[in-house]
């Protein structure tokens, strides 16, 4: 028998490039492992000989963030999910981030992958998931799509988990976050109320991050032509990275990683989300996918990342 081929911890690696941008997407979770512009990293990903940690680059489907105690009710039935965040006893970040996604198409500048979530304990619906990563002179665009294959409505929300970086460390960087509200979390990081941002949490005008600790969701995003853009910038040289979201992504979870030994405050996670944590219980911006074949059985959202230069400071 021939020797068993060795597989990287995150499976097959799909590299794409265009206009000075380079990205690597993995078979495991269809995660964004690398994104750089002319060799400058834009995301703090993970090595080819590593598995993703802290959600780095992963897609969060069919829900992002946490479901309290893994329990929720939908359609008159109670459901119990596996507790994938044992520390806080929550079901965290969906069902697809460790799955082996199937390659659909791979070109020089784009790659698309698919994964079918089968009906299972805690989520008894079959849903097709699809992601397209596309590079151009405008940077990376990511489109996440879910299609309900079941004969009954299915609860759904989605997100992604990129860590933005400009060099190493965030304290001296400037953040522009176009959010007017904050989802205040309890000690288990479940939102308890949504309030207007106070002076401490208001980054609608660019200002230095300093010692600010982030681990909460922001909403009421201000937009230009339907797009809300977050900017992380080094004031010393003017270079930065921007993350934009379309109108179907009304929430951004911002996380500074202070509780991650060895990686604390190294980069800033800015997570596009269709709904905040625990939406399967609160109902806040929860999407109900219509039964298969009916209008509303599918949802697509698009977000992206691009490099910014000193001359872009007015964006």
C-alpha cells in the first residue's frame, strides 16, 4: 500500500491573487488563513502547520457568536445544541467552522466552496452553505450564502471572524468604527440591552485605541451607498486596513483578544454579523429562511477587506 498522504491541520490550501493582493483559504471551515497586500499582512491569520485558534478567519454559520446554554425554541419546539464553548456553557459560532468544505471552483483570483449542514440534534434543518472569495484591485470581497433545503422554516444568522492587523499590536493604532449603538453584554457575554454608544465606546471619529478593551457587538452602522466601513490605521505611516459590510450585515463584533495568552491585543477582530449573540433566543435580527423552493429560502451577504494608504485617510 502507498503511504497515507499527509494533510495540513486545516486541510487543502487554496491560494488566489490579484492586483498585489494575495489570499489563502482553507478546506477546514472555508477559513481565510492569509490576506496580504504587496506582502503587508491585512489579517492576523494562522500558519499552514497550525489550526485556526480564536476563530481566526473562520465563517460563522448558521449562527455567529453564542447561544445561551445552547438552548432555544423555534417553531413551537425546544432545541438543545452541543456546548462548544465549555468555559461559558454556550453553543458557539455555528456548525461549519471545523467542517471539510468542498471546493466548487478555483481560479487565479477567486475560490468558492460549499458545505451542506445536515439536520441534526439541536438544528434539525438541512441547509446548503456557500462562500465565494474574490480578489480584485478593490481588495477582497466575500459572499456568504445559505439556502434552506428543508420543508419547513429554519432559523439562521451568519458572521465571519477576521482579525485585522496593521503591524503587530493595536494600542497605538487609530480606529474608525461607524457604530451608534452598543449591545451591552453580561458576565457570560450575552447581550442584555442595546444602548447608544457613550464617550468611551464612540469611535465614529478616528481616535487612538490605547488601552480600550473590546468584546461586544456594535450596531446602528452609518453607511455610504449602503456600505459601512471600519478603518484600522497606523498614524505613524498612514497605512491601514478597512473592512466593509453590506446592508444585510447590521452588526460588528469587535474583540481585542485580551484573554488570549500570547496573542492578546496583537490584532483586532472585527466580525461582520447579521445578528448579535443569542439571536436564536432574543430574536434580534434573526432571519427565518423560508421552506425550500419558496421565496425567502436563501440569504446572501457580502463583506470585504482592503488595504488603505496615507492618501486614503479621508475615506
